[in-house]
């Protein structure tokens, strides 16, 4: 093997090492390799990462995940009644309860502030739109802590 071939192989190895080190540096700097921190996400029941729950006084969003609107009712008891009709798949009874209780309808992803938390219900204050300033109860799963829909 002549010295030119040995020099070329040595240069190629050095280049590969440099490219590898640059790739490793980018990977470490990007933070994409690490688990999200507790300020952003928490471990869910099955061990998967999930957005951390909204805490009282924090601003988030309400989204029913169904249609274009979320229903907000005045009391926790009204919320429980409406949820029972949904579990029973009784749309007629649910619609009667909603109209009798003067429920608010807000677009999904309306900004809210979490005011109270009890059982599976959350009391929120609406921060934007026609219903801004009003408050009511929604199911826990409709509360989003960030715009990650």
C-alpha cells in the first residue's frame, strides 16, 4: 500500500469522525432525545407521557372533541345529569336538560381559566368570546392545558 492510499484512508476516517461528532452534537443540543420535563408533561396511568393537567388559576382551553362547540353548565350537578344522558346515548333527554338548564355553548378551543376542580368536573371562567366573564362546569377531559389539541 502506498503512502497516498494510506493518507486518503486516514483523511476519510478523520472526516467520518468529524461528521459523527457534529451529528452527535446536534442531537444533544436539539433536546429531542430527552423525555419532556415535569413542567410540560406527566406520566399517565399507563406510563405514557401526557400533557400535565391544568391547575386552579391557570389559563387553558376547553374543547369537547365533538363537533364545533363545548357545553358549559351552571352547576356540577347539572353536568353530572347531562353526562349520564350521554353515557346512556339519550340525545333527546340530553337536549331537554341542556335547554332547561340554560347551558352556554362556546367554540372548541375557547380560552378559559380553571376556577375549581371536583371529581370529574371542572369549573371554568370563560375568557373570550360572547360568553367572556361567565363561568360554569365542564368534564375534566375537555380541559386542555395548551394549544396541543
